[in-house]
C-alpha cells in the first residue's frame, strides 16, 4: 500500500487530520530498502546495538486482517517518530498485538470494541506463561489507547491481568531459591581459569564471566564495552555503556576483586587485538584487505549464484583439487598427494621398502600406484581397494561441494539457498570428474563492490549516529577465532555478542547433556550444583540477580542498588532473592543494634532492662517469624492469618487512644530507600493538607500521616525534622 492509499483509508475511517498530515514524515522513517506494503521489515537501522547482525526482520505476514495490519504498521511508525521506538521493541509490541488479529479475524477495524480486547486478554492469559500475559496485555492496552486517539474508535480497554512475580521479594521461597545462583557454583566455575587443559574458547568466556560476576553488567552492556575501559585514579573503575543510555558510565570494582578483573581484562585485550586491527583496517578502506558481506550475499539469489560460480572457478583452477593430478596419488585420510611412483623408483622398484617408508600396506601401495599411473595417462582410476567400481566421489574432499563453499564463507546455507545454486555445484562436479575445462568465469567488479563488507557501529544513538565502532570495542575477534569447527578468517572480524556468551553458557539445545563441544560449559567443565548433585545451570541474567541479592544482604540501600545497576528503584525487589529467614535475621540484627523504629524494638529494650536478655531474644525470635516488605518499612503482622486492621494505612493508625504509627510497622532508619519513601509520603501529605479545607473528610487522615511520618523521621535525626 502506497502513501496515497494509506491516506485514503485514514480519511474514510475519519482519522485525526493531524495524524493524516504526519503521513509523509512517517514514510521517511522507513529504513532504506524497506517498503511499507512489505510483510517483512528489516529494521536493523533502528537497532541500537546491532552487533554482527546484518538484518533484523519484523514480520507482519501473520496478520490475517489487512486493516489491522495497516493500523499496526502506522502505529509502529508513529511510535518511532514520537518515542524513537527501537527494533527490539517493535518486535515485542507487534507480537503482543498480533493476538488481537486472531480474535477479530476479518472483522472491519471500525467495528472494534472493548470486548474484542478483553476476549484477546482472556486468550493470552490461557496460552502464555509467566510474565508474558501481563506484558502482552500491556501492549494491547497501549495500542488501544493509540487507536482511540488516532481513529474515532472508542477503545478504553485496560489491562486487568496481574504481573506474576516469578522471582524476587514477592515470589515464593522455592521460586527465589531456584532463581538464586549458589555462590559455590560460581566459585567452582571461575576456578576453572586455573586449569591449563581448558580450551582457548573456555578461557576467553571464563574471563568474560569474571568481569560480569564482579560488575553485574547486563549481557549487552558486556558485549559493547569499549577497549579503553579501565580507569585508575585512586579507585579502580570500569567504563561501559549502560543499556538504557548512550553516554559512558563507570562501575567501581571492589578492592578484593581488582586482581581477578585485571587478569581477565589483560587476557581479553590480548586475544582480541587482531580482531580490532582487522576492524581498523576495514574502516580505513585498506585495499589489501577485501572481504565480502556474506549474509547480504545469501539474501540475494543473483549475488549468491555469482559468488558460488566464482568459488567453483577458483576451486577447479587449483591443481591440488584436480582428480587427474599426475604428480602423485591422493590419500583421503591424509588429505595430501604422495608421489608413490617416485618413492618406488627411489627404492629400486622394491615395493615393500617403499610401503615401509610411506607407512602403507602393500595393497594400499598398489592401489595408489594404479591411481597415479592412470592420472599420468589422463585417466581416472575408479576402482576401490576391494575391486568395486566407484559410482560417486562425494567422499573425496577434492570434489567441489556445498560443504567447501560453507567453509569458505564461514556460514551454513539454508535449504532454499542450496536450491538456488545446486545446479552450479552439480555441473562443476561433473566437469571435475570428467576432467573437462570449466567455462571461463568473468569477474564483475561492479557487482562485487555492492557486496563489499562495511563496518557497522557497535552502538548507535537514538538519532542513528555511531557511538562506538568495532575497532574501539573490547570484545571483537577475528571471524571464527573461537570456533571449534570453522577456519579463522584473518580478513574478517566478529563481535562477541550476547548470543555467543549465552550459547557458551547453556549450550545448543540439540546438544545439552551430551558433553560435546556444543554443550554448555557446566556439563563440559563438570560443574555440579551442591544442592542437587546435578549439573549446575544458570543464565547470564541470573548473575545480576545474584549480585543484587549479595549487595542487598550486605546492607546496601535501595537507592544505591538502583544507581549501581542502572534501574528503577521500584524494580529492585524483582532481583533480590533473599529468603525470608535471611530477612528476619537482618531485621533482628537491626533491632538489636537500635537501627529501627517500631513497637518490637521498644519491647525488646524494655525486656532487657526489666527482665533478661534471654527473654528479650526469645521475644524477638517469635515476633519476627513473619515479615512483609513495603517500600517504607517492614510489617511484622502475619497477613496470611490476619487482615491489616488499617487497610495498609500504617501511618494513619488510631486504635482507641493509641497515637503514632501502627505497632506492626518497623522502619530501618539506615535504609535510604525507606527513608526516601517516608519523605515522599510526608511531602504528599503536606501538599494535600495545604489544599484541603479542614472540614474535608480526608483532612485529618493526611494530617495524621504527616505527624506520624515526622515522628519516625525525628528519630533518625534526633531533633525536629524538616525535609529539605
């Protein structure tokens, strides 16, 4: 659908004139080569950390309703214009909205109703698992709101699903235990750095893991670190690009871990030096360095046939690949030619002596002699050692093949790509077996220049401007440098991406549990979970959960956690897997040290003074058996057995003649997060009181909250509290 047709549709649907006026601007947002009407959009240009990707396709072919498909495409472009929507976000949003397509089928878009959205919500709540239903319904809600503002459709749908807590402070004890990495597992894995028998690939990724464990970087933040990442100015820090922004950030390294991080960085810098040099040479357009963008070639059938024919021509012109080479007899097991005739002549035609010199038995020697003699006559000896006629030469590595081509380009061909060039290889094989000359190949320099590899930035800004180039990055190697199967390409480089690290960590699905080269590091390196006795396992993101939990248990405040991990303070609880028993232990410690405000602390101190420490400790244990975390403190009331008498209004409690906060509320005054939340509540209450008449029903409620919060905060400063 072109611009005019889209405009006609919007006019017929009585869309907002302002939005219709935006259409020419929306069309310009499409990356080069992407057509609006296409069902496949390559949005690599919208990807902020493209890595080694050459395409990032978003598919619209799953939509049956063409009007909905059109609306979704316009929605994507509008969000790109207004909020710089990234390629990854487009893919997740389109996937979420696609559930609506199954609900309405071919129903006209103008007939959309809230019922369609709620029916879709019911479907995804049944079909999706974990947190996916909540997220998908959220995308539906956002899309519905956009429709309501762009087209005259009265969509007021609101996501009614709950965000399931699969882990974190609000999850079950089992879920937290399953999510939290056992520190002993990390220790055993990192200890493999000292094992001299491990492969270069394992040593490299263990170095990556060392840095990740200490810093807690997201996997994309690790993959896009700059080469000059170390800052030493009294402290030891590492520079990186936080995932949600594009200016350099720094992470302090704990003193005890500095030697391990330095060693890991030193090894990584050494092994990646050639990759950076290759990337730099390509950036400088050095004519001696020329390589092909093979993913781009594979996506174009014309180019694929051209480069396949060029490869075949070069292969057959190499005398070493000739089946009629008279200079020697080919031994497949050794992948080489041996001048058997010459060795026999040197031994005065003594075949036994020649066989001993060549480490061959007499039968094999005789067979090789016949092959070399036939080649000298311009013939192909096609009889096997057992006297059988050879029907094909597929197991002869000299024969040109798909496999040889794949090794040459360092990539595997898909089935449809093989079909594009199948006749090229079959014809070449026939020419090779028959000993004929291949038709002369003519180079097309103009076509080749279109497929010359060009560097892609490691990170781009919201405006598409390069932030860091491959030669400036830390994790860049020669292509296939860490591969167990492919030959290293000295004229191509490759970025180490999140996919590469994840595959090393957890292995290919088809190979898990086998212990082979494609299996995860835990199986291959023999890392066992001491809690189960089974092979350990965790994902790269679990490391952030582990480090957050360690810091939280060490007493780091909510605000500092959010600064360190570059996330919203309100989401820290998702990453904190501290079990309740540990939380109770921490609360008891805070009460014993007098760092809390609350009823339990007062009784505890009174029992010590009037009774005994033993009775005080017994009271403390029994009083902290059940705790519930809140942003502004911790409640010791068992919510499983008793409803909150104040409907969670901890700070407006007035039971009988009691004054002050609820007896069940306990605040750790050393926790900046809790104090910050109390300050926010106080400011809100002050504002509300200032605008309400004293006769209003809520006036006394918020006045009480203000007074009670001040009571707690006064305890922190030891004097009349004034915020700011």
